[in-house]
């Protein structure tokens, strides 16, 4: 089995964790802070005295490592790297979501249309987890008016209400992906439809059995944003909207609300409760996260 090892900074560490979160597996190694396993690869992040190290294993180790341009962390390379891996550049609609791995903030799902007229910006279209937030915040406004898209934002109150009613996160995402796919298909027709896969196709359509308007003939692919530019565009647009919403929350509460679901986020949540209350936290955080129960129990 091939193994590739890289020293990484905290920003790349967070991107890798977000990218592979749906494939995360438990591990008993005290030095491994994150472990994920796919069909042809493994990813392990170690934390030591010298910082973070990521090890990719398996026959697809080199490909998985290449997704993060680990030999160069500079924003310039990140923004100009060519997306040679896309397998279809014809007319397509793709959807992706942002925010499900963050304790704070809403869930944002977007669908974007892509065809050959967008080839002039293909070198800048990438999965949002591999782009800096500053780049997304500066780039998306320059193309947003030219994009054909559908976008839905579910705030924390609505999200927590749905979960309390028995909806799991995948069912919620299935509803939202179908809705943005359907909304966009009413605006423009595409040869292909893609979704960044978060559950099995059969399970996805089972979630939608009571929905009236269902988009069929969708191709589901894990890490779809690495294969289809429409999914990558949707990822970027959803991330942009998520960042905007997080900025609004930070300004409202006069606190810099962190991303992710780490111990740093737990510490911030405790400070938030001291200033505003546990009840107020439930309006800006996802109460189905283990973080919430842990924080609630420590009060």
C-alpha cells in the first residue's frame, strides 16, 4: 500500500477534515485527531509537538493528496491551479451544501448551472473547501450576476425545529438538494444533473417519497465538486452565502463566531452562553451536535 505524508498548517487541516467528514471513522490512536476511509484510500491527521501531519494511504493516495496542493499553500497557486480533473464540461446542473459540519450558522444548499460559456473562469472553479474564504468573498461577487442558480438557506431555528420533528440531517439535505435542483431546472434545461453524494441514491429517493416534484436521472458522486464544475460552483456559491450569514451573526452579537465544531468552538460557545444565555445559543447553533449536549451538561 502506498503512503504519502505531509506537514500541514491548521487551515489545510480544517479543509481536509471538512472535505472527508462524511467518511470519518473512529480510531483508537491517541495521536490521530481525524481518520477517514474511502473505497481506495485512507486519510489520517496526526497532531504532535511539531504541529499537524496528514498521511494519505491506498492506491488513490497520490490523487487524494493532489486535491489539496500540499506542496504549496500559497493563495496564488490555489486560485490559479487548473481543474484538469473535470470529467464533463457540457451543460449541467450540480448542487452542494455548506454549513452542515459547522456548529454555528445555517445550512446553505445551492444548485448552479454550468456550460461551455463559463470555460473562461474554469481555472478558478474549485471545491470551496480548497479555496480561501478571502478568495471566495472577492471572486463570487464578480461572477454572481452571470450565474444561473438556485439557493436555499435554512437558519438554525428552522433546522432545529425539523430535527426535533424527527428529520435527520441527510433527509433535510435531500429535501433541499431536490428543491434547488428542481427550482433551477425550471429556469434552464441541462443535459446532466449532479449531486455531491451524501447518502446512497436509493436512500436519497426514499427520503423524497412524499415530495411532489422530484428531479430524477441524477448522478451521485462523492467529492462531486472534484469531478463536475457545476457542483464546484454550487459549493463556492453556498460557501459565499454561508460566510455572509456568519458575518451578520458576528456583527449582531459583537463576537467573532468561529467555524467548525472543535474544542475552540466549544470554548467560544461557553463564552457566548455567559454573555447571552443557553436559550440564545439555540438560535444560532445546531442543537443536534454533540457539542451542544456537552456544553449544556457543563452549565
